[in-house]
């Protein structure tokens, strides 16, 4: 029989489970709603795409590093991800392709930098949409 313990895994079983196994969908949804204070419907959209979760968290980290005192960082990042970036991904996809951030040329850092410019008032929302479109289609990195 297979025995999973600290001797066979090299780490305690609890640590192995928390570090090596993916988050269950229910746990991820709960974490997004509790940790980031996202509405459940928004968290559900993000949680259905593991790449979207990574991009969202990278973008939030980028914004928080630039604007640590800003309010509603998470909701702004989620809004731009769910409404604007997913819309661009849908434009280039076909009916057989799942809409996934994996098919995006925009990184979490780039989305975060865009949200920083929006939150600090450097650019307007319409300008942000144009910039995101250029970033997406022209693969600006």
C-alpha cells in the first residue's frame, strides 16, 4: 500500500496538501469573496478560469504596490478583468474555444499598471479601454 507521511513526502502531510494540491472550487470562491471582498457573481466568473485567478491576483499585487492606500483596488481590477479583458478575449475567440485569460496577451502586471493609471486619475475610463485594446491586440509588453 501507498503510505503518505512525512517520511515518504519529505514534508508534513498537511503542508504537502496545502502547497501541492490545487484549491477546490468552493474554497477558491470563498477565498475570493472573503479575502478580496468580491461579490459572489464576480468571484464565480474569475474562479472558473485558473489563469484569470492568477492574473487577478498579480494585478491586485501590482496596484497595491503602487497605491497601497487606495480603496476598491480589488473591485476595480475585477471589473476590468471581467468586463473589459474578457470582452476582448471573446472578440478573438471562436464558438468552440473557451474564453480564458490563457488566450490573452495582457499580463496581470500590465492590467495592474493600467488600473493604477485609472485610480490615480492619470487616464479616464474611455482612454483606459483604448489602451487595453492596444495592449491586447498589439502585444505591448
